[in-house]
C-alpha cells in the first residue's frame, strides 16, 4: 500500500510539472480589443461613411442577402410601419427604376405558402440587409467563393 501511495505522488508531481511547462510555452493570448485592462475606457473606433449610390459590393456567396447601397437611418422599421417597403414592393404607377423588387422568397411564409403581401418573417429587413461600408475585415481570411451563377 505504501509503495502504491509513493508511485501516485511521483506521478502527480510529474503531471503538474508537465502542465507548467505547457503553459509557459504557449504564446501570449491577445484579445481583439487590445491588451487594455477590462475596466479601461478606450477611444471609440472612427465612424465610417456608408458607400452610397454606387455599385453594390459583390455578393460573396449565392443566397447572401445583398448589402444595402443607400443610407438607411431615416427609414423606420417598427411594429406598424416599414419604410423600406415604400420602394421595395411593386406598386402600380411607381417608377420601376427607382427600386429593386424583393425576391419571391420575401413573399413566402415559413411553410412555403406564397402570400400576396410581404412575409412577416421578413419584416425586419436589417436583420439580414446591412448598409455597406469600406472596412477591412478584422481578421484576414483566405475564403474563396464558388463562382456565382449568372444572375438574370
Ligand atoms: C426611396 C426609396 C427606397 C427606400 C425607402 C429604400 N430603398 Fe433600398 N434601394 C432603392 C433603390 C433605388 C435601390 C437600387 C440601388 C440604388 O440606386 O441605390 C435600392 C437597393 C437596395 C438593395 C440592393 C438590392 C440588390 O439587388 O443589390 C437592398 C438590399 C435594399 N435596397 C434594402 C433596403 C432596405 C433594408 C431599406 C429600408 C431600411 C430600403 N432598401 C429602403 C430604393 C429605396
Ligand atoms: C431572413 C433574411 C432576410 C430578411 C429579413 C429580408 N431579406 Fe431581402 N434578401 C434576403 C436574401 C437571402 C436575399 C438574396 C436571395 C434572394 O434574392 O432571395 C435577399 C434579396 C433582397 C433584394 C434583392 C432582390 C434581387 O432580386 O436582387 C432586395 C431588394 C431585398 N432583399 C429587400 C428586402 C427588404 C426591403 C426587406 C424588408 C422588408 C428584406 N429584404 C428582408 C434575405 C432577407
């Protein structure tokens, strides 16, 4: 019994020694917010301008919600109104060139039923569509999309 305890203690010592070495060898972990102490206040990142009324930044993958190529701050979306629909729903007599029609998916409910009005599931447009800004990604990536099929 005594020798068993001795072997156990020696093993335990070896393991703690090993763990210490692994910890010492690992590189310092750096947070994305920098090495500031958590309670420290940092200056906010600079506000960037939206890229307006220009070409849309190309979609990165099929089925990506396209970025919004215009300002959105004045277009209210709440329980009772949705300003985006003023331009993005076909309306009789409305100049077609002034908007892009939402795709059929926006008129289909979650059970696949086609509706004659925009689906409530798509009411909050900015859940999926965000304005475009000229910002570098925080972390580099070598992601390559598959070639997109030609859009009509
Ligand atoms: C005053 C009319 C108007 C309103 C309101 C409006 N849009 Fe647009 N939107 C346009 C026009 C016109 C385009 C075509 C590109 C351009 O000329 O800027 C467009 C383009 C887009 C596109 C890109 C479509 C594509 O295929 O690339 C998206 C996404 C979009 N708008 C989303 C929104 C969202 C979300 C809102 C509400 C927050 C909104 N729009 C409100 C007129 C409008
Ligand atoms: C759940 C995510 C989601 C929501 C919410 C949503 N969309 Fe989309 N939208 C998409 C996706 C994904 C696409 C691209 C695939 C497609 O065309 O169906 C798209 C495409 C579009 C397009 C381009 C259509 C085309 O043929 O180029 C417009 C314009 C648009 N959405 C406007 C809107 C507006 C306005 C709202 C709010 C009323 C809205 N979307 C809400 C996901 C969403």
